[in-house]
């Protein structure tokens, strides 16, 4: 049986989005969890939230596992990725099972150091000019919700979600105060539909309560972002509705050429969700027909679909503007 408290990561890897958007803008800063981690955790002592082993990476150009959803080598400076798999908004998220992941607050602190370096080399107006143009992507809260749900916390859920949302707004405000102006926020997908969670439902269906959290997170985040953009009139943002995007695929797999949206392609036993994708795991024959690569994360095909939808999708999936419009919007 899978470890009851595994809270590595959410359903939708967004790394491909960042690649898609990258062509249009000079610099991108990325914060969050495993949906955006490109290998940070491989360098953290004692960290267990790593996937830098086969069969992960099987479809990368040289088939090598790099540690997460994407690995892109760049010649020039195109930004920084601070994301750490297993992390969340709360400092304690991911510290029990995975150990030593980098919480969002710490990621922001690291960015603060970068900001300090920019101030030293370019001065205040140079820094302001440089930081108002890049895109700031944040993909988080998934592990906070997993952690809350599986810990059997006595805090009612009406109270837990506002705590996560408050932290999220504080993080965005901190970035705004450091000069950031363009934000791409990826909200929480239907994490109850991950194979890792479906195995706790006797019918193999999604865990409804987790999906309710995801819907509520998105709805409230929409209100909060709108408020923030009134306070900071030169701020621009896109809020990706990964709940709507993913549930649409789960409910209409054939429309998107998927055949299997419940089991993982790589893993073992029930729904292929009782182990990680390890060298001994079962590997499905047609990866592109699966929504999930392993118990927590989507396949490359699903990630690409999500990326394209965030980049050029309609308002139902990304609002008030999509990532392409965000990238094109005139810098403040
Ligand atoms: C389990 O899945 C079914 C659908 O197959 C759903 O109706 C039910 O609410 C789910 N149970 C839980 C505990 O989420």
C-alpha cells in the first residue's frame, strides 16, 4: 500500500508552459512546488522528494531523468526557477515526509537576495526597469491541501483555506513590493483525481473533498487577484484554472485522445499508484494515451496540453487574460 502521507506533488506539471511562454519574453522567475521544479530538490541534503531516476525522463532527448517535469539548458540568462517539489505555502508543508524541501517563503527570500544583487549592480531605477518586465509564475498550494487533508487536522476546512490564501497574497504582495508586475498564477487542479488519491476511494473515483478544496481555492484566488490588481494599477495577471482544464479531460478523455485518465502509466499495483515510477515499476506501452505518468504527475502529453491551454486558452481556462496576452502586455 502506498504511504498514506505521501504529499509530494499535484497533478499538473506546468513546466512546459514556461517553455512555451519563454520564447516571447526575456526573463521568467518561477516559484512553487513539483509542478515547476526542474531539479532543485536533487541538490538538497536529505531531501526525498526527488524523481531523478528511471523511468522518469524517458522522453527527454537523451532519455535521462533530471528530477522533474522539465530540464532546459540555456546559453543566456532567461530567468530563475526557485520551485521545490513537495513544498507549499506553509513552512511545515513537505517537511515531515520529504524533508528539506524549500517552502515558498524561503524561495521568495532567495529571490530577495537576487533583488539585492540587482540593486547593487544596477541601482533602484535599473532594477525597477528590469523587474517590471519579467513574468513571475507561481504554482503552489497543492501540497498544503494534501497535507491538511491527510493529517486529519482538527482545523475546519472553512478556516484552513483562508490561511493558505492569505499566505499566497502575502507572497504576491512581497513580489509586488520588490517591483514584480506580471504574474502567472496556476491554481490547484483536481488533486483528488490523482491516481495517488483515487486509491483511497473504494470506487476508484476522485476524492471529492480534495476537489472541493481545489475549486474553492481557485474561486477565492480569482477574487483576491482582482482586488490586488485594483490596488496596484500597473499589475497584470493571468490566473490559470487548472481545475477546469483537467476535469474537462477527465470527463471527456476521447476529445483529447486519452484512453486512461485514472491509472498512472508507470507504477505498481492498484491504479499503478502504489509505488513511484522506479526501474522495477510497470510501464504502460502507450504513454501518450495516459493522463498520468506516475501517481502524482501528468504525462508529457498532458503537460503540453495544459501548457498550450494556459498560453492561448479561452477565459474558461485562463483569465482575465491568457499567458500569451500576459507576455505581450506592455510592461508597466
Ligand atoms: C468516490 O468516487 C465516487 C465516484 O465514483 C464519488 O461519488 C464519491 O463521492 C467518492 N468518494 C469520496 C470519499 O470522495
